[in-house]
């Protein structure tokens, strides 16, 4: 998605060198619709420049800093020399991430998605997360919870979450579930404690998985799992609830697993 407005002074932008003149370089801004900037020869590189073409080539992708904007004159002044290697690398990665997010939007909503719906969803992700990529990444990590405060409808949220979990690579994911544990016997308290130890894995949880169980309100307990991927996290979450339920069931009690917190306990 290209922005329809103007960049801000001080902003880093990704561009393509469109034309090289003796006095400077014209750059097409790849993130903005119909926007072109000029990098004066004095802003191409530090020091004296004999030939601009020794520093840039036509069609080269560059990262530039916006120095000044004159909307009335349709002029954007750029600097290449004011961008260091670290900034350049980060900006290019950010730009590539947004390109990925654009592909995910097509996967989630189809190639026939109209521009109005695309803009509405994209702007919602930008407003809530700062970028479409970050919105998809948070959806992959936290599921529907990441988008529950947005203005997106349920179908849009489900489409984003499903696409994110199939396509986004994240360092870890967090999932949460709940288990209701009840044991009516005289030693019920001890049985529940045993069940909670079982839920936490008794030391048998995979090394790459973090799992903790906390009390919410009788008879409900919260299980949180952090794992490298969604499939592992879900599997460990369900296994934790099953272990706890099995313990209380063996002593005449009952255990019930659910993903949402019971409203009666709030």
C-alpha cells in the first residue's frame, strides 16, 4: 500500500533512483503515490563530489532522509548522506516487511478485495500497531486478543489471525487457556495442588516452552504458555489442562478446559 499524502521532514523514505543529473539525483518514493524527490549533489555523499554517477546508479534502491517539503511547488528535498548504515538497513527491512504484509492482505481477503476495504483495514492496523506487518505479527503471537480493541469486524479479525498464523514467522507465541478444577473429597485441597503440579508438567515440559499456572477464582485456573510456534503452544496448553483434569478425575473430581475466562469470575 502506498501512502497518498506527503512524507514528513526528518522521515526516512525508500526510493528508486529515477534520473541522475550533474546537479543531483531524482528519486521516486516507493512508499508514496506519485511522489518524487530531489537529492542535491551536496547531499549525495560527504566530501567533494566530482561525478554523481560514481555514487549512485539509475534504478538503484536507496534510503533517503526528507529534509524539506514544499507542497505548493510539489518539491521534496532529500539527503542520502544523512542516512547511516544502521538506519538504511532498518528502513529497508521495514519496507520489505510491509511488502510481505501487503501479500498477506491479499491472502486474507482475496485479490478481488476493493480498495476501500483494503484502505480501511490497513489504516486500522497502522493506527493500532504502527504498521501492517506489526499488526499481523501481533495477531500471530496473541491471536484475536491482539485485535479485540480495533474497529475490525469478527470476520476480518479471524481472516487476519488465520493468515498471520500460517505465514508470519515470530520468535515465540503466547497462548492462554483456563481449566476449572473441582474435587469434593475431604482432601480436595491437596488433590487440587497435585493437579496444578501436574498442569505445570512436573519438570517434563520441553525446554523451549515456558508454562505457568495461576489462580483466577474458584474453581478457575489460568494456564499461560510461551512457545516457538503456535502449534506447539496450543498442544502444550491442552496437554497441561488434560494433566490437571486427569488428576482430579482419578479422585472423583472434575476438570473442564476452556479458552475464554468465565465472566462469573470477574
